[in-house]
């Protein structure tokens, strides 16, 4: 991880769970990024308290308002990040924000299908579109050949629950809207890899493991991974990725997962 030299990173949904863990580990690196942009829905509210405490100790942490279902909020976030970066680009965009609804095939609703899709698929699409100019700038300004996460990359936080082959944890919950959304996010990742690879931007879908967060909590069984374990794994995997991994679906240990 020490060899992972990212100058700037933005994490969505950074006020709790895996997103907050990513922000903490980026800030704690021996060679931290010049800018860590932690986006959350309500930077002024109680839910952002941990981020605010971190920002008081880390001048390279900027808290950015970003609601993933609101195109205007996403555009405003990109503009704010650009102000901070001045003439540099953004190296790493981590589309981490996501929601799940504990519905079954019987109880699933049109409203939840739409909301989960809007958050988990349309959100990452629009966020990537809005930050594309900054990612391109990072790629163009980098002396590194090929593709890498330290040059310019989009990391979409997916789930093995969206793997049509593996259908992770079906017995624990059908979560139909969530599974469909992550399968769609995997397709979005593949499309982004084809569309943006030529611009020097790597796109990857990452399954963080089953993690002890609000989302990962189950009444019947405890998730095996702490946030720290998952995030450490992810941050070990990201620097190993290159052109050959563009558009792949990998887990927190770097294992390629089937679609
Ligand atoms: P949490 O529920 O703990 O946190 C979700 C984060 O996303 C919160 O910061 C939340 O903000 C934010 N968020 C939700 N909706 C929006 C929105 N519309 N706009 C902006 N931010 C939003 O989830 P995890 O940390 O567990 O999950 C992070 C990612 O990892 C998700 O994409 C999830 O699908 C994926 N994942 C998690 C697994 C696990 O076991 N935990 C397993 C596989 C994948 P707020 O506090 O405002 O609600």
C-alpha cells in the first residue's frame, strides 16, 4: 500500500461504513494523497460528525456535499472539487454510496426498484460523467503509461450479490432490487471500461466482501469482515490493477469474480 501514490481521491458515501473506512485509511497512509474528498449527503449534519472531526486534524481532507440521486448536487460537487484541485485532475473516483432494501420477490415494490437503481446505478453513472473531465485531466497530466488507479480510475463498489453466477448469500436475503442494481452496476463498469479506457481511465467493479456495516448487518449471522479488513484488502488490490484488469469484477482480495 505504501507504493500506492494517489494524489487525489474522491469517495462517495464517506460518512459511515466502508466509505468512511476508505477515507480513514487514505489519510493514515505514510504517503497520503494531497487531497481526500469525502462526499456525503449532509456535511453540516450530525451524520457527518466523524468526518468533521477528521477534517479538523487533516487539512488535506475536504468534505463535499453529494446526493447521488440529484444531478444538480453531483454537478455542484464536481465544481467544488475542481476549485480545490486548481489545475490538477482527480486520480481516483470511488463510487461507494449505495443502499439496499430487504425485500423478497413477493414484497419488492416499484418504488424500491426505482430508488435502489437510481442510487446504485444512475448515481455512479452521473457521478462518473460529472467527474470525467477531472479524471481525463489526471490521465493526461500523468507520465505513467497504460492504466492504473494512481493515474486515473473509476472504482464502482459492487457486490457479489449481483453476480448472476454466484448470487452471494441468497439464503440470507433475496434483496431483489439490490441484486439487480449491482448486476447493472457491473454492466455500467464494463461500458465505462470500453468508453473511457482510451482516455487513460481504468474502470473496475469491486466487491468489498461481507462487511460489518449498517448495510452488512444481519440479525441471523455476523459479517466476517471488519471495515478495516475490507478496506485494507481493497487498498492492497487497487495498486495492482492495470490495463489487463480494465472492466473486470474483483473482490477485496483481488480475486476475479464471475458476472
Ligand atoms: P452503509 O449503509 O454502511 O453506508 C452507505 C453509505 O452510502 C452512507 O454513507 C450513505 O449515506 C451513503 N448513501 C446512501 N444513499 C446515498 C445517496 N443517495 N447519496 C449519497 N450517499 C448515499 O453501507 P456500506 O458501507 O456497507 O456499503 C458501501 C458500499 O459497499 C455500497 O455500495 C454497498 O452496496 C457495497 N457493499 C457492501 C457490503 C457489505 O457487506 N457491507 C457487501 C457488498 C457490497 P447516509 O449516511 O447519508 O445514508
